[in-house]
C-alpha cells in the first residue's frame, strides 16, 4: 500500500498520536452468507498447520487475555485483527471531484495511512456541518441545513444516514480535503473485528485459518432530509463492512499484524463459576473461544454456560452449527434469543429459546440470576448496550458482581423516525 508523501499529513498524524502499523496479507478461503446481510469470511495464513502462530502474527497484546490453541487457533474474545477497509478508488474520485480547489495530494488527507480508515467516510461532525452553514449562506440548502442543526431529531437522523462523502455531493466545492481532516473528530484508524475459531476448517486446510463474522452496516431509512425523491433516495452503507461482505475466494485482505484485545475481556475461563455471556447481534459468536476453552476442561462441564443474544428477528441470527455441537456435548447449557421485532410466537427448540417481542434486558429479568454459582458475566456490544446490561445486572446482584465488558461505539445510529 502506498504511504502519503505529504510531510504535513505525516506531521498531523504524529500530533494526533495516529500510529501506522505493519500489515499482513490473509487469503480469503471462502465467504458464506449466514443470515441476510451477515457474512462469515474465512481467512488463512500460508503456514504449516502446526506452526507457532506468533511467528506470523504479533501476539504481544494478547498475553493477558484468554487464548486457546488446540485443534486450531483461537483468538481472545473481544479482540481480533484490525482490518483496514480498502479505499474504493471510485469512492475517492467521488469525494475529490466535489472538493474545493482539488489538489494532487488530497488523497493523502482523505486516506492518511494509505489504506486505513480516514475521516472522509465517517458521520459528519458538528464542526463540519457548521462550516458548511457558514460557507454557503444564504442559499436555500444552507438554510435547510441550519434548520436540521437546530432540530435534535433531524440532526441524529442526518448523522445516521449521511456520511461526509454524501454531504459533499449536496454542498460541492465548499470544503477542502484539509478542512475535512481538521474538522472531523479523531477516529480509530483501524476497525477491529473479532476473529472466530475455526478448528474444523483449519484441520481441513492444514494451515491456520480464521473467520470473521461481518454484519453489513446499513441505515434503517433512506436519505431524505434534503428533498431527495423517495424512489431515488440512497440508503447509507458502511464502507468497511460493505467491502468485507463482498470478499470472495481468491481475494487477499491486508490486516493489521497485531492481535489487540482493545476493550477486551481479561482473564481465562474459570471452571468453578457459571458463565452468562450477553451479546448484541452477531457479537454472540465471540463466545465460541470461551466455549472451546470450557470444552477443553472436563471439570468445567458441570458448570452452566448461558448465552443471551439480542437480534431484531430470527432470520438475523447467523447460522453457526458450532453452537449445536457444543450444546450436544454439554459445553453450552442454553441460548436465549431476544428477538425484539419478531412477531412470531415464542418457542423452545432443544437448548435454544426464541423469545419474541423481547429485548436482552427482558431476558435477564426472566432468568433467576440469584441461582447461579458465583457467576461471571461477559457483555459484548455497543457502548450503550453494554452500559444498559451492566446496570441491570448490578441492580439485581449488587455492584460487586463480576462483569467483564467488551464494547464499541455504535457505527450506524438508528434514525429518529423510520420511513
């Protein structure tokens, strides 16, 4: 990947503490749609099956987290490899053509690490929106934008359904690439996805393999705040997740050569304690590493491992047969699916409980948490989700309860009003 040649960009990166990491190429073995809009991408490293994985990937930051390497290579739950999005040349061209006084080095500002996420693809900041208002008055569109800024619900919807590239098409030739770099907030230069264990695939391929569960980030309503026609309005999609969901066998994916349990769980599985793993969306697959660790400890099979996962509808649940196998041998006790928007009748299918019309917090109220043996709770999801779950558990069991959180900022907010 090319690196920016603009020394001013390098200086800006250094002043903001933005680091450049080494990359390693992973090969795409296959990609499978496990639920509508959710894909599991299977990746491999060209290495012998029995090779020490640390020879290929920097494991320095994984030392204090749970890690299992039996019949495959399992990475710490809540961590993973930072996967930078590939910048679509067409997308960059779309951005550059709407910039003010386009310069040959604009791409250095828009993609300051030559492949890492830049500020151009994120939701617009208040400062950037105000700059547009101040620059374009007294046009009708500028007045419309000011009205949106004055209405909290409309502003939340704008940030959920438009990114900076979208706004440049509405307000062309106003902002420069440097304006965008300066006005947009500092964001993570890599998007971290959890690596899921793939022991069966690893054995079949005879080389270290990993899988990444990717949910296409997509706004729930089309862009409509600036008079777009209903039949032509775009629906915002996350650039990185869109790219990952379109990978196919034979592709190569450059990833950050560092296993980094950022905001991850600390400590290994404790055989003497019941576990409740509470997850938002396909983050429930992060529990697999701990389940495999439990499976490796015969003494732990006596203890409960309860998984509570929240989805909108049953069809959104990724189809992962590993959970059934782990339930059959007693490693996984039961799964509760909180299906908030599913209007079907609730039902139980063996170890799986389909709780329609309920949220995760409702399920936690239904479970007798006081009956658990010295429980430890693992919570995975957005900041808001984790905070809500943590508060509810503490209200039930007290603030001394053991709760371990792996959270992340919600990427696509829910619009204030659905179309």
